[in-house]
């Protein structure tokens, strides 16, 4: 089962988590304000396959996860298609502006499962 950590600057992410779980993945939502800055640590501790960070700029949590743990990241994304492309290009940490939508979680998990069928 693919494990995805979701970390939102405002402590949200429940809708994305629901989409991930509907697509057959396991979602871990990091609680509390400023959760995006803890994305890399929680991914590391949970041995997660993918991480999603949300903040105004769409970058802080993803960049921090890359700097601290070396996870390949893409940040500043504003659409589901940008996330799909990033996964297809091998990124495992995705930084978005605020987009807590079920469809985002579902589409990202489906794309990740196609890219890495051994983890599905």
C-alpha cells in the first residue's frame, strides 16, 4: 500500500487524504499549524512513499523535505496536471499552493501507483 504524508501550513489536508484513501492508499495528515515544515521528518519517520505539502507559495515544505532528507521535489504547483507530471518525472515530494481537494489526492495516488506498481 502506498503511504502518503500530507502537510498543510494551516493544518488542513483531510480532503486530499480522503481522495488518497478512496484510490487505495494510506494517508497520514500532519496535524497543526505550520505542518508543512515537518513534512520531511514525518515522511522519514513513517517511511512514506510520497509527500504533499500545501502553503501559500507551494514551496516551503517541499524544499525543506528535499534539503533535510534528499527527497526529489517539485514546488510552486497550482494544478493537478502539474502534480501528475512531477510524479511521472520521478518526484516524490510535491509542493502546492492551497488545494485541499479529493480529486487531487485520488489523481496523484493513481499516477504514483502506475509509476511505481511494486509499491501499490
